[in-house]
């Protein structure tokens, strides 16, 4: 069982530690009852917050980097709606580097989703899949490797010491020790891991930490056992609800996929972007535009405006509401205004072997502004 780290127990202290600001528009909306009223409350709150958010200013820069492609069951990706003889697709894990003004006036750097593939392989789901499918299928057919998190920063002129914050939308398949460092040694290794980003705070929703410490059997397959053992408590900032991290950057609580799931929201020159793993493709949020067999028909039959990514059904109604929250915040793409600017943090790959389960639209990553080393003139 994973040993939970000592956490900041006061909401105010945990949020002050990272200069986070709560978002009052979303106060109590996830407690509204009955559920139809809750969905309307979430949509109304997101509409109100979007108006205020875009007036506060934009981020300085953001760049995205593909990390690795991993196998993923087709039935999970579209809640069983996609029709295909291929039981697996590949999803590409994507890392973002974001720079923005903090509320203290200083330049801040956030690294979003710095997945370490070696840690992901230790999650029970992937460990068991490898035993069943074998090394060749797992590592050479479904998987591809593009970048390592530690090599991304030098490629864009930054140092590990420049990073202020690290965050994931949730902690599925993450070995946090490999990213934030640990005081204990990972079994099979010779020494404790050093942090990839020595100054950074891990921003994580308090409910996600609770799940990592004590997973339910329905959650177990997706969390790396011991994956937070020895991670220094002073490197972790827990938050509750929805928070603003700085000018043009928010972390919105989007429960459902996991209890502590949260999504990254950025204000850019092209409007608002949302990064999320509530879907693996733009098709999940806009199934009426999907060409994947079964997806559009499924949504139309049930009267659904979204089709969730559903590997764990912790609360499918909450996840539906969260995806509506994301849709309400996101701007329309200047490349094709039919599609919203929602970037899956793990996106369905356009590999031909997956036909006909191919994304209806891909944004191609994010690239705005110039990333600046800490202490440089801007």
C-alpha cells in the first residue's frame, strides 16, 4: 500500500503555498441536486467564469511536446461507442511547458504532464498487458517514444531549475518518485531518485492524493503501487476545488474520470485552450462531428453532447458535467471553427493500423510566444 505523504491540511495554507486563488464562480456547483440542475449550474458557472478569465490577461508562452505513445483499449476511449475489430488504439502522452505571470508579479514556469515512460510501465494495467501481449507488441507495435521530460527543457532553452510548478490532470500511471524525487529507493534501483525539477512544487488535487494513498479495487489497476513513497511532503501542494495559478492559467476541478481530476485552462492569442484527459480525441467532446463508426450514433441515440473516456467509471455523471464545463470554457479553433480548442493530454494517435478509429480533428499541439529562462529580461 502506498504511504500517503504528510500534507498541508489547511485549504488556505495549501493554496497560499503556491499563490493559488480560488475561483468563486464554481463554489458549491458540484453539490447541486438533483443532477439535471447540477449540470445546468456547472454550465452557468463556466459561462460566468470564462467572461472574467479572458479579461485577466494571457500567458506569455506555451509549447507542447509528444512524450510517448501507449496502447489503450478502444472500448475505454469512447465508453464502448466506437465500433472496431481492433481492441487497442494508441494514445500519445503530451507534455506542456507554460510561462505566465504569477500573482506575485514574477515570471512562472509550469510543466504539465511530464510523464516518465518507465514509471508508466509499472502501473498494474500496463504491467499485466505486457505479460499478456508480450514485449514485441507492447513495445514495438503499440508504443512509440518521442521525448523524455528531462530532455525537453534544454531543447527550448530552459533549465530544470527554471520550473516552479509541476502538475498532472490526475495520477493514473504516474510514478511520482521519478519526477519529484524521493527519500527512498525504488525497488531494483541502487539509490533514491533525484527530482527532475529541483525547485518545483507538485500541484495536485487533495482527492487525487487520497485515492493514490488508498485506492479502491476499481481504481487499483491505474495507480503505481508505492509511486509516492518517500516523495518529500514539502514538494507537494494540495488544493481543493478550482484555482487560478496566475495570469491566464487555471486548474479547474473536473471530477468523474477520477475524484481528483483537474484540467488545465490557458488564455492565448487564439483564445482559451483546455488540456484534459476526459477524452482521448476531439470526437469525445463533439461526437456530432465524429466519423468514428458508432460514436455519433451513440451520442444521438442517448441525447448526449459528450462521450467520455471511460477506463474507470468512478462517476460517469460527474465526468459528463466536467466535459461540459471544459466545452463551455474553450474557444473555437481558427483552423476550423467547428471544433473547440480542447487538447487531450493523451491523444488518440492517427496511426493507419487503427482504422477506422482515427481522430476527426487534431490540433497539432500548442506553440505560442517564446519561453524565457528564469532571470532573463522579457
